[in-house]
C-alpha cells in the first residue's frame, strides 16, 4: 500500500517512527507548525523551530528516502500574545521560499477568542499576499462547531482566498458538511482517544464520499499513532472497500491537494 501522511508532528517522534512510516508504504510526510506542549518565550524560539522544520527534519526523513514537507505559522494556542504573534508572522516570509515549505498552517482557532481571531486574519492575509496554500486547525469538543463556522467566514470574507487551496483539519461528523459545502478540503484526524477514530472516519467516507477528503494521524508529543492512516486503510479493506477508493483517499487525494504547491514532489 502506498499512502501520504499529510499531517504529522515529526519533531516530537523518535527516528524509529520514520522507519515504521517508510515500511508501511509512506511516500511523503508533511508537518504543520504546532504548539510544542509549552509556550515559547520569544520570536527566537519560533525562528529556531522554523529552522528545525525546514533544515533538520527533512534531513532526518531523507535518511529513509522519505520526502519531508512543512507548513509555517504561529499556532492558535500561542496567539493570545498579539505582539509576539505579529513578530512571528513578520519572520515567516524569510522561510517561504525554502524548498520543503508548502504553505501557512496549522492556523485556526483554539478557544475562539478575539485575539486568536485577529491572528487568524493576519495569517490569511499573509497567505493571500504570498499566494500560499492554507492548512487549518479547528478547536476541540464544544468549541469546534462555532470555531469552524468562524474560520469558514474569515476565509470566505477574504476574496483573494480560493477555497480549493484550503484544507480544514480535524473535522468531525457535525463539521464535515459545512467545510465541504464551502468548497474547501476536509481532513480527518485519527486519534486513539479524541478527535476521530478509524471507525468514525470510515463512516464519514461512506456517508459523504471520498472527494476533497484526506486522513492523517497528526502524531505529536501526546498519545497518538504514527501508523493510524495505513491501519485505517486496512480497516476499510476489512469493511469491503475496493483497493482503488482506498488508494484515492490515502494517496491520490492528499497528492492532488498538495500538488497545488509546485514544490510538492514525490521521489
Ligand atoms: Zn497538528
């Protein structure tokens, strides 16, 4: 089986995970910028993180012949400090021309606060000015529906943003339709405990069809499974799905979306 892992926080993973991904058929891994589990104290912390994502992590992946791509931003969890957020957004353009950078992400909302919304708008403006793809994180649990609506509205209100160049991640049963109806792509995040289990993800595929849909493990420093995508593909096979639609979901779809950035290439 070949597949793409379109959302994985590899800086938090051990090198053995690269080996496991490669052996499972992974053709490329993409890493959005994320919260480190603690708040960074200054713009210098983000500068170093962006160097890690654009210089060091691709080298670690290359040891396994695996292309590594990334997305850049200040994540919503650290967006309460507007001054810091503005400083970070200011340094991002220096990195946008680097060969593995696909776009701006994972931006979005966490608690749906006023400052988070302001920083989301700044990121959307940055993406529009630099013609970048956008990857969006949506809030958890009770904040998700409201947050997803707010995010959709920010993106819709900026007429420079083409919806087919946006993926809204961590969709669930109550948000997937509003994302797809807006013409955007939807990501299903496979977590052992929260977000979306493999069974729920397959139910959504069966209900809404595979168009503009992808699956990812979002494996990070928390309890998560870097092999969640191939395991879910196996689960689809068990449910009687044919090989072609499975490959569409785990390989053709992410490749199709990501190729909108000319830098996305498979080896
Ligand atoms: Zn993430």
